[in-house]
């Protein structure tokens, strides 16, 4: 971090105007995330058009998570050993090539190609995301860190809202292939901005992976770091606690959107995902503005998970589209707050030389939680064991329980740790 002295949080405009390196990363994020949400809506629509199967759609979600989980340990080590800027640039360039492969998926028999390409795209993303998260503290001051994370989270959410909605329109009007080309171009734009960025980093002197034994040992050191530093380990589980129930709920949101507009499923999916983005955008801004006291964040996380579950519980029973829209926004505002709060605390609490492995471990836990949740939900729906509405209620209940357990188990431990 450029300046470790405590300082009042700067504003969003001042951060972008005064910090060239963060500004370049942020512009790259805007481009690639916008393309990614176009891509996601196109993939969901394509699979539903080719198969009509809830399980086949669930596999799309799983291919965006399971490969990430398997790649995360090695990706974290790469981030702690090699130049993070170059890792991100190479990942962007390769992803630009990979997403063009979706152009060759034309019928149900081609789905193996779709799943394979999506897996490869995610493996590259498994390197990019911890590299970016580990880099932010190195290009910001103490007063900029919360603002930088809040802005990135709010930008992701805004682009989810805008990108998903426009992605639904673009997919409906121009077709999935035009959307895939746009996503490829967005990665090239991101790489161009990263090329202009300087990212200092403090890593171990050993700048290679060495032998397999050495690599595995270094990965194990990262895991031991999480175990030995309990405050870091707890925050690394915050997102996955939300995902145990929330993963299935986000997956079923696509099915709900399709049901809302059966004649134009892309528009329905885009609408509900856009509302999700609006909600997740509110949370980070609210945390920075109204709850800057970091000691209150662990309690905020637990209560937020419970609130998300309660909102989705209501989604399972209300018939009105307007009410469902409001509930989706309210459900995802706490998830946005959870995201930025846990990210900032991890960045503050983790040594730079371990930061890549810590963030990759966090994403490993989250993607495994998402995968278990989505796989269970898709199998239940495919078998007819639950209806869509009852499935939403079941996983809303899971989320409520997870939030309650976090509040009972983690919050007291955080309070004890903060006492002098």
C-alpha cells in the first residue's frame, strides 16, 4: 500500500482524478465486465434455446465455478510469485481468443465445446481476479483503499444492471454471436489499459515456482497462513457463507426471468439480473457512506445474509412482478455490502507476499459453495422434486441459517479479537 497511515476516505471523483494506476485498472474493469455480462446472458439464452433443460443451464453456472475452484490454489501462487500486471494482461489476451470459440456452438451436440471453452475462460479468470485484488492495496493509500473497493464493487453492480439488461436486448435483437464478439473486444480494451498501468508489489525473493514439491509447499504455506491468522481466515469465508444458499438463488433467478417473459427469455433474464445488479450496487456505497466503522462490519455481514434469505423467501410466494423486482433489489444490497467489507478487511489484514494465495483461497471456498448450491438446486429441479418457487424458498431458508450461524459464531470471535 502506498501509505499505511490512517486517513479519511477520499471521494470517488478524487480517487479517479488523482490515482492514475487505479484509474487505468478501473477503466479496464468497466470494459471487461460490461462484455462479460453481455456474454453471460447470451450463454444462458443459448443453452435454454438448445436444450430447455434446467440441469443444462445449471452446468453453465457450474463451468463458471468448478474450474475456478480447481485452478485457484496454483493461481494464487502465480500471483504471489510473478508480475501481477503481466499476469492480468496475458489473461485478458487469452480470454479474448477463448470467447470467440463460442461462435462455433450451433446445436445441442456442440454443448461440450461451450462447457469446455467456458471452463478455460474461468481458469484464466482465476488468475486475473486474485491478481487484481492483490494489486489494489499496492496502488492506493490508506484513505483510498475503501473507496477503491467500493467503487469497483459498485461498478461491477452497475455494469451487471446495465450490461445484463442491455445484454438481454442485444441478444434478442442481434443474436448471441454478435454478443460473443463484443465480449472478446472488451478483453482487448482491458489489456490496453493494464499496459499503461504501474503496479508495485512486495513478494518473496524466489521468483519462480521451482519444483512441484516446492510449489505445493508454498501453496500449503498460504493455507497455514489462513489457519494461523484467524481474523484473515474468518473474512476469507464471508462470501462463501452467503453463497451456500445464494448460489442456487442466483441460478434460479435466470429461470424466474425466463418464466416472466417466455416469448423473449433473454429480456426476462436480463431484467432480473439487472435488478440484482442495482441491489449489489447500493450495498458498497451504503457501507462507505453510512457505516465506515470496520468493527461493525462482521455483524453487518451476518445480518445481511439473513436479510437476503428473508427477501428471497418472499420471492417464492409473491405473484407480483413489481414486488419481486423490489425484493430482488433488497436481497442483493446486503450481498454487495458483504463483498466490499470482506474484501477490504482481507486486504488490510493480509501481508502482500501472501495476498494472492489468500484471495485465491477465498475464491476457492466461494466457488465450491456456489457449485454445491447450484448443483443441488439444478438436480432437484430437473428431477421434479421441487418446483421453481418452492426451490427458491428452500435455498432462502439455507441462507437464513447460514447468516444466523455467522452472527452467532463469527461476530463474538471478531469482538474478542478487537479488544486490546
